[in-house]
């Protein structure tokens, strides 16, 4: 019998999306094919400490404190209390938001020289920053909403009048590099504006104001590399009790949304969404898997909102639902992602890291 691969599931993290990460990781731990893989849950506390935990738990600090010995290709984790060491074969980051999807943890894993599920340093950092992502997608000829950006040091110069004239009312205000609708507000009038700006800058040094699209919330799951494949689109139908798809609507209120998978769309529109999703995925250098969030207006125009390089795997998450509709179970999807990570790592070995020259040192 082949030896089981040790899979380190990284979860938690120093992010406002810490709890969402725990819920996602819990499902990945549960559905991982234990006949092929041995899961090693590694929780990162809100203060940034790493722990080996018993299963996936919100009480991360009850685990065993971890240290790390860096040796490219053969890094070892150290249980600080007992001195016991162990290694892993592949890492599966399930870290949403800051330090998880922005390239930070991906850089550490790259230095470890181990296979990793998901997008690498470049694609993660590009996709996480909504401003950079929108500019690159626009450059690639993809449809995005009109937007204006600001730095924190420009905060006192932001004009509601100028923005409403350019973007119309209502418009959205967002922190540049967060997910799960944290730091996001819908501005309908001048009285909403100051609080929206404060909320965005509470979480980031950059913010953007963007055109509000009246239409349908569409999502599309992309899987694989060379070439990637898109699922059929799904739709988030939001209760009229919510102004937009807020954090509470996503994760707290069970009656906030209805999820249609697949979305009820004409074939031509569904295909247009699938092609745009793959193009966006490739434009932002995504790998293995991502979820593309879009808007569809009443005229049939689509707008790409953002890309999630580590989409949620909670019980209400769209990404696994969209692949389940295609006949791929939760367990099969996790196995596929781990296989993609290993294949991509093996292909990367062809890249030379040494250059023979006449330079003397």
C-alpha cells in the first residue's frame, strides 16, 4: 500500500476572516480522503502563534506550540514542549484574508520548497488587492466597474460630491485588500459617506470607491492549470433585508440568501461568464483553484467584481457547491487540489536555480 502523504492544513491566521478560515478548514479536515492522506492541522492564532491542533478547533491555543526549521525541500516542524520533530509532504493553506491570501504565507511556503495547494506569491498578491486586480483585468480587456482609489494620507481630501458625480448614487466604498465584505459599505447619501470611509481605512491603507451595479450576484468556480476549467455559474439571491452581500448575510443569517446552482441563465450568458472567469483567472496568475465573483445587469452586461484565490469551504460556500453540481464530490475536489499542487510542484523542478558563469567569489 502506498505511503500516505502528510498534508498540513494551515488555518486561522491574523485576519478578520479568522473564524471563516476555521470553518473552511474543519470541512477540509473532515472530507480529506484518509486512505490516501494523513491530515496535520496547524492552527495560527490571532496573535500569529502556530500550533499543532487535535483536529480543527477554534481553540487553537490549546494545541501544541510549533517551531519551524527551514531547510529548502526538507523543512521540519518542532513541537517545542516535547522536542519531537515531524515533516510534511504538502501544505494546504486555508487562510482567508490578510497574511493568508495576499502572498505572505505563500512566500514562506515557497522558501520551504514544498508543494502547496493554490495560487503562489504573485497571483495571491495581485488578486488580493482589489485596486491592482481591477487595473490588470481592465488591461486584459475584461469588464470591471468604474472606480476611484485613495491612500490613507489622502483621506481628508476625499470628496463625496466629486465621487457621486463620477460614479453616481449609490456607490460602494471598500478596503483595498480584504474579503468577506469586511470594510465594505454602500453609500446612498452624504450622511453615509464619512462612516464608510472610516470603516474602509480601519482595515487598510488604501480604499476604493466604485460604481454600484444593480443586478444579479453571480459566481463561477475555476479549477486546474494548463488549461483551467470553469464550472457552470451559480447565483446568490440576497434577501431584501440586506443592502448588499454583507458578512452577516454570508456567514451568520441562515435566511439571508438563496443559492441557485447552477444559476438560471441563458446558455449564451452562462458561457460568456465562464469564458470571462477563466480569462480573469489567467490574467491574475491564479493556480489550482479560485472563485470569480461577478455582477450581471438587466441588459446582460457582466462585470467582474473580484477573485478569491482561497475560496471558502464552509457548508454554505459556493465553490464546492458548484463542483458538486458538476459531479465532483467534496472529497474528490480536495484530492484533485492536492494532486494539482503536486503536479505543479514537480513541473517547477525543471527551472534552473544555478547559473554557471566566470564570476569569481
